[in-house]
């Protein structure tokens, strides 16, 4: 199973954008040095997050890393121009010698719509249309296409072309069955973001994806699923709580107030990081157990943890990454390999 990290590059009070950018590059470089498989950067258009253009940040990261795959998390495709998205990620792919990926989603906030002259009334239509065009662009250098929300293309050439053919495009969802079925029907890999509740609750989505994938005739062995959760690793469970819980609750409550969620405190935090909860936080042993529980439930091929959240200190994030790469990853990889070998032997 591939193991990686994602970040929204949260801008905590007292941290300048310049410093946060330097911190982001340091996190990405460390992830590469630790031998992790994926580093992903989110797109937002708010004062509390740094990155509005993932491709620009990933281009800088590509130049200072060697092997780690580089993805958006997510590209807000509903409000983006698919031509520019393809061109930008093709350039990241060239800079990185073939390590770029696009994680396409609707996004968790809506600020980008008025900013780029899009209507929220067209929320679903824009995403579907833009995904269709993005896939056409990666299929062929010259594209003829028309839709409702963008000027038509008539045998238009789109350059540069990426190293990878095709450039990987993942569909990211938070829980929409329709989006899951669409990803499967199109033959696209799926990322499921799990930020609350119990892991077990998302098993039906994974089953739906595999059923829809097989129903249209795709090879079942080719289906790929990623699970993305919040995560943090401390030397001990108590050390993890001290470094992570306050900053995590602060940002989740801030977002929750915007969306009408009830406030969360230590009781809710401990429930989330209990054995069945969505949060992979605690000692290396606890985090490895949580990721392996997810693998038992979902059988996924990729896990992505989001560690740098809210006001969690940069030094603590780096320490968590070190533990993730040196103590959690070897245990998870060895156990997943053992499970796969056992499954092959009994097949």
C-alpha cells in the first residue's frame, strides 16, 4: 500500500505566508527523504490557507524532491478552467520527470465560485462538464469539444504534453454515492476523505465503487482506492495529544461554526481517535493499527494522512512525519504485504 501525506498549508496566527511557504517546502522535502509515496497540496481561496494554486507549489516541490509523487488535494475542478489545469499539471509532470497527479474534486468551500465568475447554481453541472473536458485533454493533443459553461474547442491543440500518458486523474469525494459511481464508470481511481465518524461507515461507499466498476466491464484488479484521514504521530499517545489536539479542535470548531456543526472538545477528540474512529492519532503503534484497520475494512491501495492542521506547530509536524516514515510506514507495509501474500496463497 502506498503511504503519503496531504496538507492544506494552514496559515496559523502569527505565521507569515512567506514562512508558511518555507515550512511547506521543508515538509515536502522531508516526506521525499523518508521514502513516502505521495505528497499532496490542497487548493483554497481563504485567508486561513496558503495555497490558491497547487500546481505552482507542486512545481517548486518537484524541483527539490526526487521520487515522491505530487498531487493536488484537491483541484477545485468546478471553478477551474480544465485547459489551464491540464497545462499546469503537465508542466509539473515535466519538472518532476513524471510524478504529477491531479486529484479532482468539488472542494469543501465555495469562495472560488464568485471569485472566478461561476454560479453556485451550476455547482454540479460545472464539475461534470469540466471533468469531461479534462479527460478529453489528457486523451488527445487536439480536442474538439463543446459544453454549456465554457467556449467550445474546435480541433484545438493543447501543450505541453506530460511525461505520463495518461496523466493520472483521481476523483476525490467526501461521501457522495453519485460521485463514487461516476468515478467507477469512468474508470478513474477514487479518493475518499474521512474526517469524522467511524471508519466502518464508509465501507458501503467502497463496495459501491467496486460494484459499479465491475458492472461496466472494468477489470476488478485495476480498481484503485485511496483513503485520506487526519493523522498525527507522537512518541506516546499523551505526547500526540499534547502536540495535536488543541490545534486540531481549534480549526475543526472554526469550520464547524461556519457550517452549523456542534462544538467539539476533548471527549469528541478521544472518540475520533478511538480504535474505530476516523482520526489516526496517537503513538506509532496506535496509528499503524488504525491504518491497518482501514486496510482490513477497505482493501485500499493508498493511504494519505493530513498532519499539518490549524495551529499545530511546524516542528511538531516534522516530528510526526519522522515517526510516520520511520516507525509507522515499515509496520504497515510489512503487514499489508503479508496479507496480500496470504490472500494470493489461498486464491
